[in-house]
């Protein structure tokens, strides 16, 4: 029973990594409401308020109760309206893939978008994106990746040939795949599907770590945050699982303005209000719903390691 309870707690905790992106989405929705009103007030015309559109991939909402999130968004938005005395319309547009998002933006001009960091790099120039937020886990801006194995005798990646690899694509971000592919190329090995006998994608990192722990999966790629959490709950994890390789720190999601929305009048105070959600009762409720995650203003240096990996991956695929 104790093991089962711990397992449920672990699953709930590591889901935080996916929920970070949704919290950024919530902040964006509120920002859209506020900014839309500022623009409408500036025009002082009888025209209908402009509809600001936020583009998000459907994968953002995986394993998240959208109804609960909607209630939280509305409550928080009302509290912000009462404080700042603003109101406006917004519209959330969900996309199945980035190609659909790019095509839609070409005709409709999305105001803001939320993307994983690799998709951001791919679309930054094409959609004229200006990054403003990223998320963290309340400890670090970056999250490192570990290659783990239960075989204590393994000393380098070359010894993993022919084994079974498990991975979990956090927020559908291919960084784990890119990283292992670059490592294999640097060691003059074939790509991962030829190097490993089998690859398996897991729904959560807790499942993957336990699979390695019990010998069901030979090798796993997981985040440092998840591994440390598991080790705190069960010290046997750290004692019996070997960390073979550690990556640089990466960021996994970025929220951006588009070229169109950058022409609107933005208030620094309002942007800061949207970020400081803990100052509002509903904001604190959202932190609880999102398991105390938060967003932070984007800085160019945050993207450096991710961009380096992306360029290295492109070079080996030419």
C-alpha cells in the first residue's frame, strides 16, 4: 500500500513538468485580456473590441483537466479586471501541428503563441516571434537530462549498443531525442533506432525510472528534477541506478508575441501583474492547481544551450 501511495504521489509530482506550459498559457490568456483593452481604449472609437488570438498546440493540454483550468482562468481574470479596471475579448486557437499554426497565422495574425523550445527555434523567423516568458519548476530555469542505467559496469555510451531505450518527450519536446542523437554521432555510432535494439516512449518519467529500476528497460533518458524527486522518496533509486551521462541545462517551453502584437501598447506594470500571480487569491489557487510552478521573463541566455543542441542536431542530419 505504501509503495502504491508513493507511486501516485510521484506521478502527480512529475506531471508538474507538463503543467508548467499550461500555467504559461493561463498567464497569456489573462495578458491578452488586459492588453486587448489597452489597445481598444487607445483607439477611442465605436468599433468593436479587437479579438486577440492565442495559438497553442493541442498537446499542451495532455493530462490536464481543461474545465478546471478554465474556471481558474476566469476567476483570476476577474480579479485582475477589478484591480486594473480593464476588459477585452480574447480567443484561444488550438492547432494539431505547427504547420497548421503557421498557415493560420499567415492569414489571421495570431497575437501570441506558446511553443516548446525546439518548435520556437524552428518558427522564430518564419512567424517573427518575440519571446517573453518561459517556465521553471520553482528551483531552476534550466532542467538537465540524465542517461540512466541499472548496469553498474557500464562506463560509456558505446556500451549501450543493442539495449532497450526508454524516453519521455516532455511537452512533446524532442530535446531528449536530439541530445542522444548528437551524443551517438559524436561517438561515431549510427542513429538511435539502429544503435538501440528497441525504443519505447513512456507517459511519465516516474514510470520510466521505475521501469529501469526493476530491469524492464535497460536505458532511460529522464530529467534531473524527476530523478532527484524519485531519489528523495526512495533512496534505493539513487543507489541502484547509475547516472551515465548528464546534459547541459535546457529550457523546454517559450511563450512569444508575434509581429502583429508587438505593435500594440504594452504596459510593463500589467505584464508584471500577469507574472506575479501569487499576489491574487485566485493566483494562489492556480499555483496549487499547477503544483506550485511559475513562469519567468525570458532572457536570451536561457536559450543558448538549447539552440546549440538544435544546431548540432541539424548538422548531423544534413
